[in-house]
């Protein structure tokens, strides 16, 4: 039997974080949210909620390159944490006349989010 990987999109993670935030508030888990805000203050509230949900005792979250640069090792068997990050991409669009000759090239920036993993 073949296994299929499921990939999370940024929209899925945002919806999940919003639902988790509402659950934390309903269950009165204000302390966990406030502690994470003090430890993970460089991340947005959405990413803080995602980090708490995946690893509640997280104090510092970085990418693998940062850990390697700081000569730190990841414990064997550790799993990555999924968070979202803003993403901009430049898209070039060629404008041609009816004969197929290039008139001009427009460059637009497209904004969105991407799902990334941190350790």
C-alpha cells in the first residue's frame, strides 16, 4: 500500500492557529499564551499559537542554518515545527502587439505566505 504525504498550506495553518487561539481562550489557558509571547516575541501571534500547539515547552525557535551557525546540534528524532512566513515574488509579464513583437515588460510583485519549517 502506497503512503501519501499531506502538505499543509499557509491558509490551512492560519485557520488552524485561529481555531487553536479560540480554544485556548475558551479553556482559560491565558498563562500559556502570555508565556509564549514573552519567549517567542519575534514571531507573530499566529506563529506563536502554531508553535505552542506543536511544542508547548519551546523557548527558542530557529531554522537549521541558524542552529548550525551557532554550533548547536539537534537531538536525534526531533521533528520540525511548521510556521508561516510572508513571501514576495517578482513576476515579469511581456506585453506584445498583434504581430508578436515585444512592446514592453511589466514587473509586478505578488504577495503571499509560505509554509516553512523550523527546529
